[in-house]
């Protein structure tokens, strides 16, 4: 009996292996035939079959009748599913062990068929998903629009063929890279880097500039939508891009035609009015002034009528180019019509500065225009209106400037240099200013300028330790013109550079004369304006010293505090080069500017000069006393000498002495003296050199 059981177990194991192999390999009738064969082999029956379940059956078959001794039946049920039935026959001695064997085979077959069915359904579902994805991929690749997806850090996660066509990069080249590599201006527009709140609520659209693989820059319409996971959490962005370069170029052409003069490329009257009105809004908020210049060319009609429109048009183009080159970037220049131009100025401290601009524009027309072999000359009359006195909007200011231009053309002997304000009061001030400016230019060339020297005294010894060279204008009719009248004008017109060059030249020539006469060296201070403080200054100083054979310990340059507060590293570089020449540096008007102490300790200066505006109130004004004392303390801590200018009373001197000031300069000791008088004082010992 035990041998029979062992044999049956062996047969069941063999049949189980065969069953697993059949379910894995076979399908349909071949599977049913193999399952029937396995059942016959297991029960050693001449007859045996497997009937698979009808896939269209809506219900599980009813249980069969109890098995007989000459046939066995076994349905296969698993988790409520019916998979078929085993039937064996041909023996008359089937017992309970046979039934148990067939039931075990059915259970194993059911399990295998269930797993197989699940695997089939999963495979089918996967195939459907794969087919759907392939279908969607085909759709994405066939549409003209480029589509790409990004993660939340801006890295590209997918890239369709539309994107390949648009950018020139394959998916292999693009996927995994940050979207910034496509930007035309990298890092300036953050349109796709992170899904912001706006994008998360439904997306956004914009027009952007992008770069192709070839390097070509193009305009694209960009639409962004949030990319979400199965739980609706944002995980990135979907970007849709379409090339709109042709449309943008068309828009730009239309915009240019609508707002720019076709001939000169300058803004037309419409755009000029818009730009001026925008600038006036800013000026109103900041309580600033502004000016509008109306410019009418003289003799243009004669050129146009005589030589033809082609040459006239070219003349207008060249005039426009000269005007644009003369003005600053922030100034607005427009070509209104024909030979009429306009300029808007909104970064002016005083309206009189508009006169300087008008003269520069007129000066730009002085050189002849060479056009097709013709030497042509034109001039311009300029009218000026001022905001807010003459008008509160562009149209009004332009109209008032036009009226002023007509006034300038009528009331001036030389229309090419005629300038007029709309306001009569402003006209008077302008003419006076122009008279002084013209006189100063004349003075530079006719020897009307002279230098006076105000000595600097050391507190405690009362000895001269230096002198400041001060320019004076001796007018043949008006006498001595106060510096307060012409120095600010020279600064606003740029003449201060020529004046400064003249002062440096004359001061070094005088110092060289004293050097040759055997005087002991003392520092002769020369003021340097902000306009002069450029990269060329050290070379100019070196050349002047060499030209006169002057030792550098005779020269000191006084620099105003405001000069130092722009491009600190460049300023320090220039100062270092001056120091390398052996020339001393003094910081003039200290306390009136905005220099930071962190910068002050970096400046290679020798002397701090207390401005006269603080000296005047000493010792009665507590604030002036506190400021002066603080400056002296700062200077001593930084190892600088400190000098106070404008000292006129003994009380001021006593306070400065007690506070530790090193030097003084002012009328208490001596007024500025002509060179001969200064030298006489030194030689007669009523001015002692320390």
C-alpha cells in the first residue's frame, strides 16, 4: 500500500510539472488536449478530457451529479470564477484517492489558470497603455507646435519632434538640460523656471525670445500649463512654443511706421508727445523741471528747392545723425516734419542748461555737409519752453517752444545761433548767461584770467606751509568778475576743463619760477573739477611737471568730495597714479558730500579740508563746532593733516587750535594775493615759509 501511495505522489508531482508547463506554453484546444492527457496519465485512465469554460457564459454551471465508479468529474472554481472541468473514465474501480488526486489537479490547474488569466489581462492593459502612449506620441510629433515638459527645477523631461524642428536640438541633446540654455538673454526672464501661483491656477501666455542650436534668435509664443502627478500635485510645467518671428517683425514694422519718421528713423511727433508726457509724470512726482526745444533749420528750403528732394532728404538724415550724436541717451530727439526737430530734456538742474544743449546742437551744424559733391551749410534757430512754467503737457510745451523759436528767428542778427525762451524773464537770464559764457571763452584766449595765491598757515608756528591757486577773471569793462558768477557756468558748459588746464599750467609755471629762484619748496594747491578727474589726468600732470622742470613736492591737487563717489575703484586707481608721481592729494570741501568712511580710509590722500560753510558758524553754532571737531578727529585717526578754510576771526582760530586742527586758510591771515605780491611777502618775511 505504501509503495502505491509513493508511486501516486510521484505521478502527481510529474503531472503538476507538466500542468505548469502546459499552462505557460499552450493556448486554446492545444491546452485543453494537454490538460486532458495529464488527467488521464494521473489516474491511469483510458479516457480523459478537459472542457474549458465558455468565455461568453454568464454564469457558473450548476454542480454535477455525484461521481460514479466508472467516471470522475471535477469542476475548477477559483475565487468565484469558473475555468472549466476535468472528466476521466474507462475504469470501474475509481476510489476516494482517485477523486482526491483529481481534485488536487483541478485546484492546481485553477490556480495556474487564474494567474495566467491575470497576467493576460495585465499584459493586455499594458499593451493598451503602450498603444495609447504611442498614439499620443505620434499626435505630439505630428503637430506643428513644439511641446516640452520641465520638472520643478527647470530641467527638460520630454521633447517632441516639433521642438526638434523649432530649436534644432534632438530629444537626446535636450532632455536632461536646464531650459536656460535656450534663452536668448540667459537669466533675465524667469518664465519657465518654477511653476508660480499663476501657472498652478491655469497657466500663462507670453512672448519670449529664444535661441536655436544655430545661434539664431527668434520670437516665440509661449504657453505654460502645470504638470501634475496622479494625486494632482504639481510636479513641473508643460510648455507649448510657436515661432512668431515673422509676426513680431511685421508688428515692429507697423510700430516703426506709426511712431518713427521714415526718413531719419527718429521718433515722430506722436511718439515724442508720448515720451514727453511719460517723462513729465516722473518729473511731477519728483518735483523736477524739464525743457522742450523746438529746432527749425535755416536755409534747408533753399537746398531742397535748388538741388532736389533726394539731396534734401540726405541732408535731413545727416542732420538727424549729428543731433543724435550730440545728445545723451536719456534725451528725447524727434523729427517732427520737414526741417523741424524737437528735443526733450528732463535731467536738468536748471532750465538755463537747456541753452547749453541748444548751442551744442547749433554747433553740430557748423561743419559743412558733403552730399554728392555739394558742400552744404545749414543752421538752426531754437525755441525753448519750460515745464511746469510754460505748460503741463507735451502738446502745450511743443506749441510754446514753437512760438519761442519764431521769436528767436526774428529777433537775432544771426539766426543760426539764435536761441529764445518762451518766457521773457527767462530770455533775459539766458542772454546774460550767454554773454558771460561768450566772455569766458574770450577770456581764455585773450589773457584775461589770472591766478591769485592764498597762503596756508600752520597753527602754532604761523608759518606758511602752502598756498592755494585761485583763478580770477579780470574783465576789460566789468573789472574783476566774481568766481561765483563764472565757475558754476564753466562747470555746466564744460569750460571748466579748459579753465582747469589753464590753472594747472600757470600754477606750475609760477612754482617753477620760484623753484629756480631758490625758494624752499611748499605745496601749491590746484583745484581739480569732477570733469577733469579722468584717466588722462595723471599723464597730464606728469607732462606739465616735466615741461616746467618742477619737482612734484611743489604741487598738491585739491579734489572735491563729490568727485570720489562714482566708480570708487577707478577713482582710487587714478589717485594712486598721481601719488606715484610724488604729488600730494587733498580732499576739498570735506563734510559737504556723501563719502563713506569705509571708502575714506582707502583714498590715498594727505589732507582733509574743512569746508568754509562749517567754519563760519564756529564757535557759536554748536552743530558747526561738532562737525568740525568730528572731521578733525577723523583726520587724525586716519593719519591725515586737517586744514580749515574761511578762517576770519580769532575765536574761530582758537577753537580750531584747541580741537587739534593742523592748518588754517582765510582772511584772518591773508587774502588771495597776486603772484608778485605773494612773492614780495615771502621775501620781506611778513609771510614766512615753514
